[in-house]
């Protein structure tokens, strides 16, 4: 059975444009992954290889496939490195646009170089399934061909699995205290009995869960002064609020503690504290 097509470049450019359209309209969907894998792992290298080697005799089918995958893996990180030194940075839209431009430019170059060759010398995608050709390959060449194909399929499968099922990052919570002006300074250190001290308290959840519950206890000289919670935060969500505490008796070097608790945990997750001197109000 033999299948032949010379529309490979048109198909690649069309699928790349379709991927950009899908991401623009529906940011999260399965088709984005299906088209995104070849867009990153195959299209850039294939169009580049086709531009460099437009003759069908330049490379064999397996060599062309392997080189297309290898160059894609090399080109895409290089594009990301270049973007890192531009005002756009490494973000989804600049990466999509840059890879798409690379594919379009190399496709035009490949098409131009093909058109300059006689039709019978131009490379075109063909699938020739023939048992007689396979049996004609020598023993070691056959083994190496099988190993190469299996390695390519395995690499694609591993990369696809990593992309589709990314591992969760480290689980932790940020807990911080700022002064009344939102800076890491200007904390109250001298108060009178009954005078309220004000600070800004902040929590940032990186727990990879929705509706993660926190509570905060504020203690002055070992006694509970204020309670905050339950505070429900999603992943990467921030709670920041100006809070107060009021000392009830005089004394130097009293400790004001801000204790963070996470759900189902009896022990405090983190404790921050300030030291204040408290004088009589008279």
C-alpha cells in the first residue's frame, strides 16, 4: 500500500493556526493538548529539516523523522531563551506566536526550495507499507530501525504523559506580618494599656487545594487577644488585612504572637511575634 501527499506544509501551517485559534477561544480543553504536542515536538523541526533538505534523496524517512523531533526539541527551548531577554518574557502568547512564526517562515522556505527542484526530485510525505521491503533489510539495519522507532515513540509518550499529568508542586503556606504602611518596618513597639496596635497580616495558600481553611490567633503576653477565621483560600489565593491587638496590662518586652493554624492540625503551622513595651495609660 502506498500513500503520497505533497500538502504536508499546508497541513502543518493550518493545524498551527487552528491551535492558536482554539487557545484564544477556549483556553482549557483536550484538543489543545492533542494539537499542542506536535506543535512543540514535531512541526518546528519538520519544517526546518524540509527547508534544509528539500530533495527526497537527501534523507531517509526514519532519519528525517528523527531529525525533525531532535531539532524541535532544540529549537523550542532556544526560542524560549531568546524570549526571556525580551520585554514579552516566557509567557503563553509570546511562545505561541514565536513558534508559529518560525513554522511559517521555515515552511515558506521549504516550499520555495521545493519549487526550484524538478517534480520527481521533490520530497513529499509518503507511506509505503510493503512486507517485501521490510524482509529485504539486513539483520542489523532492521534491529536498529526498530530500536529507533521504539525510542521515538517512547520519548513522545513520556513527554505527553508529563504534560498531561503534571506533578503537583511543593505544598506550603506563606504567613507574614507587615507594618501599618505595608512595609517590613514601622511595627508598633510602644503602646499604652487599652491602646490598639495595628499591623497588616497576610496569608498566601500554595496548598494545591480549593477551599483550604485557616485560622489565626493573636496572643498578647500569652493571653488570647483576637481570633480570625475561618479564612477560606484557594490555591495561590491571598488574604491580607489590617488587624489590631490591645494590651490589657502594663509591662516591658511583652510578646505579641500571631499563630497560624491549618485544618485538622492541633499544632500551630507557623508563629510570628513582635515585642512591645506597654505603659500605664495615665
